[in-house]
């Protein structure tokens, strides 16, 4: 019975939906996290009777045909790259991107990863690093004895050094942009890798055309909307339940059919 | 004498098919742009009766699937690449197998900066050309008439395509519809596109569950009728057998 399999595809899709929703809820407070959405597509249709075939010798034409669908599949899990709220932290090395762009980060493997989590700190040698200790590209070294660091909206890093009146420029931050941000490959730790779907990274400075601006002393909160996720969870759970009712109904019909011979 | 069994069987076959369609509706209760389907059945006169006093037997036959093209609920997502058509009309998608049509406007941008579906197939503008966005400009703003502007500069216009007869559309999976070669769509001048919204499936879960109950009960009733008919014939055989 096709209905049993159709209902099973529905249950499998909703199960995946719940997995995606639970990951969103779990990352509600992850800096720079972008919520994901499971998207469904209907599966192939079986043409039992083609539209337009003649249904009798008299030449009557079937107007619509019988097409039977075989259920649903999870087409893709799409990342919604909407801006998260900017939260003030007061920390000098928290930098949020207001608009498009990613910070390039050098991974221990030599690869470049990209992140929007700008909760940086300084390594023992004075280099600007992510929370995991990976160097932010291009490497910026805050000199020892710096009493203050200021980062402008366009990414210029200036340090005030004790004994000097004027702050000195110690580096320039860069941002990377992608044609299709949704196509980046997430690898955990708030990091993403370039993929063939995202297109190559285009480097540029903040506030230039197509790039967002930087905000020192802020972090970007995740863009997960708790109420929206919980509502989606309820919908997914009910949808799962309804698909299970189809299984029951199909099972009852099969039982009825098998009891026919008495 | 066995006609009642065959009539019952014809009904059971259509009920099974109706269940398959209801199962597909429920499985797609959360699929964007999905349109509810239901089975059309009609009476099918059987072959001419062999004896002059016998009445003709009418079977039941499914002859088509009808689709309810009413608008699904609009869910606001705020995502600039989520689009929906309000009222009649479809987006035109260029697939490897030719032009297809959809009401699922959850688009994205590919690595060539084209506006594409999640399957990577380009979305067509009102002139039937792919839509290329400018990556150096801010996210697109799409007006109600489908005009896409980036940074205040209007560019391509999304096409909203309409058909003279929706019943001739076939579903091909992937939320796409295929039109027969003979039916060409027209670009609607008054098509309304809504940015930041997704059209949900128009399946009403409560109605579908009721439908499901109806189908399984009807199936049981027919089965009961068939088993009564079976009893009747076995009784007839035993009684007539005694008389002889």
C-alpha cells in the first residue's frame, strides 16, 4: 500500500524538521549563529491515468488524469542570513558586523574559515584571535603596553600606548563577502567554509560597497526567534502525529481487506 | 449474482486510491506552495446485462485528480529571498527538462549570482530570462509588481505567469508544475509578488483527518456489504442444494 510509504516519508521529514528546530533552539544564545530552516518538496508523482487520454470508445477525454503523489522529502536545510540583534558588551575586543560580511579566520590546518562571531581576544603574543584561538586574518598584533584599543567602523585598529599621546594604527581588518551566503558550509565552532555553492570569497574593507560596518563593543546575537521556533516545533509535532494517523488508517484498511474472507 | 462483489471491489479500489492521495496531502501539509488534491470519481456503466429483465450495473471509477488552487496561508519570514505570489499565478523556473511553474518562492542566489530555486534552477523574469543580481549592492527589494531593485535602482522584473486552464497542469515533484505543450502561459500584468513571505501548503489538516476517517469507514462498510453478499450466496447454495 502506497499510503503507508507516503505517510512514512511525511514522518521522516517532520523528524528532520524537529532536528533542525532543536538545533536552532540550542543555539539561541550562540554569538553570530544563523537559524536554519528545513524546506520540503513533494516527491515524484505517478501517472495512473494520463490527462487527455480517451476514456471511452465514444471519444470522451479524461480532463485531468489521476496523478498520485508519493509523499514529501526534505529538499534542503537553508540558512537564513538575516542580521542578528547587536548586543552591547562593552568589551573592547567584541566586534559585530552590521550588514554583510564575514571575518576571515586562519584555521590550524591552514585553511581559511569565515565567521560572524566577533567575540575576539588577544593571544599571548598579542595577536587578535577568535574564542578558539584562531588568528583573525590579516593578523593584527596589539602592542604590549597598549592601554586602549579602538576599532573604527571601517576596520582600522588603533592602539593607545602608554606614554604616547596620539594613538597609532596597528592594523586594518578585512571582511569577506559571498554571492550566496546560504551556501557556506558550517563546520561548527561558529565557523564556515567556502563551498562551490557559496562562490569564492571577495575580500574588502568594512563600509565599502556591499560590506557592512563594524561595531566595537558589540556582539551579534543569534537571529533565532524563540517564539517562532517553539511554534514551528508544535506544528512539526502535530504534523508527525497526523502522518502516524495515516499509517493507522492504512493499516485498518489492510486489516479490513484481509478479514473479508470469512 | 457476483455483480455486488465487483461493484464493492470497484469502490474499494477507488477508496484505496483516495487514501493514497490523502496520505500525500497530509505528508505535504508543511510543504510551501503545495496544492491540495482530491480524487474525482464517477459512475461507470458496466457491460450490457445478459438477460432482458436485469438492470444495468453501475461501477465506480476514478477518472481524475482535482487540485484546489486556493491561496495557502502567507507566513511572514522577513527573509528577502522568500517570495510568494498573491492571487493567481506562478513563478517560472527553467529546469533541465524545460520550463516548470511553482508557487514555492523560497529562492536563493547561486554562485553565479542568479536568483535560483533551492534545487539551483534559475527563476525567470517577465521576459523569460534568468535574473542576475548585483553582489556589490545591498539585498534586493522586490515591489508588488515584481520589480527587483537594489540600492534604489530598479532592475529585472519577476514574472507572474498565468494559465487559461489550471486543471491541465501536472505535478512533477519538487513543488513544480508542468504545463502541456499546447498551453502557453501569459505574463500577468497585475500579478502581485510579496517579498519576505512564504505561501504555506493549503492543506487543512483537520479536514484531511476527517477525510481519512471517512475513507477508512467507507472501506469497512463496503467490506461488510461484500461479506453479507458472500453469506447470501453461500446460504442460497446450501438451501437450493437441499431442495434438490
